[in-house]
C-alpha cells in the first residue's frame, strides 16, 4: 500500500475516532435529558393528582357579610355610618357634588 493511501486511512481513522467521541458525548447528554424529563413527568403526575384531590373537595368559605359590604361600599367611594345595632345604614359621599 502506498504511503499516500496509508495517510488517507489514518486521517479517516482519526476523524472516525473524533466522531465516536462526539457521539458518545451526545449520547450521555441525551441520556441525562431523558432522565430529567422522566423526573419532570413524575412531578407533573404528582401535581396533577394533588390538583384533582383539591378539586374533588368543595372549598369551605366563610364570609363576614358586614366586612364585605363595608369593603364594597368603601370601594365605591362612600363612607358608612351606622347607629349602634341599627339596621339602617346611611351613606355619605366623599365626593363633592357640584
């Protein structure tokens, strides 16, 4: 075999070795990504199960209607004055009427 042909084969062998190293690196990276994706999938499944559990039970909500009414009235720009234990509420506007 001529020296020129031998050099070509050596260069091809070097390039193939470099390609093999790159492929092994890519394989390792893909394996790590696959493992992370599997872990993320497990976490999503766990989160989904917890959300389903929360949605299956009705929420227990208690409302203080007086505080809610006061908050709504305050948001509308009014002040509330109440007599002691009076059922009647008087509204006074904070805005000047022109």
